[in-house]
């Protein structure tokens, strides 16, 4: 049975980058691509402007969008990938979320134009990871180029690691190097879960090492009480035990995947964004444990999607429901 990848297209350069990434992924996974586009007809407040659109204006807008989609479909066909197209009137986010109900993956650009426009991070790039019914890959606007920021985040080396390479920045600071690896952000004490399994699957598909990154929270504790060195060592050791159990579990199901891990004690957003400077693919969960528990897309996930310079795959992680009080 073929898998279906939906791709949001809007004519922007970023959506073309997303399409090219999706084509390569479809070739690796023997998947088919469904191109999804949405269009809206501008509304006019007739009390302020006496403007009358031609009777066939809606038809012309739809026709131009359909031509855009057909042109993209030919690109997919030329790559020997099965393709279908859908054009919806209305909101682009809603169209993609609706199509994700019977899709295995959604691929979108981080920033687009028209119905896909947003602020720092496109509205669709926020809506799909939060509301989509399948995993979402968000492609940065600069991909496949990976321009480094003027002031790269100064990330300390991990406090524990099975095998971590390091790179030296222009400032002389050393930072973790995840070149050639798929990086997954995993709770440091987690031994199983949807992000962990999805990450191992992607590492197998791409035949690349998987690097599990766990981040402890000692750095955010109240300054009135800081853990002793003994407490820190105990916490790090417990995280290592959990990570080794996770690796052992993965090796039973994915014996061909080379799994590495690192434990950091630093701000999560800084560690993960820095990892995208070198990682081939970043995999994160849709929800976090920070102070923004009321949001549908976790604050860490939003920050990573906004600033990542490599493709980021977001896996839906539903928050456990609180037990009912008796």
C-alpha cells in the first residue's frame, strides 16, 4: 500500500523547496504526492469602496491556482513519483489539515505567500504541526542552503554523551557537531514514545545515524536553591540509564540503526536550534512541558520551527489527560 505525502504549494520559493524535499522523500519511501493549494477571493467593504469584480473573477482566480498546481504536478511526474492535486476555496491551513486526515506525512514551507503568509513563522507552519492528523515536516525558507546566523548560539558541550563530535566556531568556542545525523529531541528520562519510534524509522529510511538529545532542567531552578554537585551527578546518571534503556529498546526493533545520545543541561530551544546548524533532519514533539501548557504547539517547538535551518519533522504528541479526582 502506497503512502501519501501532502505538499502545500502556493508559488513561493519556499514551497518549491518543500516540494523538492517531498519528492526525494517519496522516492525513498515509494510514496505518492498529493499537491494541495487554496485560494480566496478578496472581500471588499462596499461602504468604503465602490468596486465591482467581474462575474468570472472567482473562476479566473481558481484557474490561475490550478495552473500553478498543474505545473508543480509535472515536476513530480518528471521525477517518476505518482501525483494527484486538489484545489480548495478558502483557508490554506484548513485545506491542509483536512487533507492530513488520510495522509501519512505533510510537507510545507516555513514561510509562504498569499494564503500561506504569516509573520516570522507562516500561519500554516504553525497550524499543521498543531492540528494536523499526520506528522509534518517544515522546510526552512533558506533550504537547501544553510546560512549560519551572525552570532551562533553558544552551546556548551553535553554533560553526558555516548559519542559526540565537536566543531570549532570562528570565536574558538567548541560546539556539538551533528553532521550526517538525524537528531531527535527526547525527554532525558523517556525510554519509549512516538518521537523516539518515529526518529528511528526515519534514520532507517535515510540510512543515517540517529542522535537522541535529552535536556535536563537544572539550569532553570530557582537561584534560592541550586542542586549540589552530588544531586546533579545523580540526575545525569539517571538520564543516562534511561537513555541506554531507550537505545536497547530501539536496537531490538531497528538493529540496523546506529543510535547515539547526548544529555545537555542548557536551555532547550538554544540546544535544539543550534543542532539544526549541522543536523540532516530534526525531529521534535508537538507539545512541551514548559510554562506554555495551554498552547497547542509547545513553545519550544514554535521556537525551533521559527529558527531551524534544517528540515524539522514534528510528531504529534498528545498530552496525557489528568486523572479524575475521586
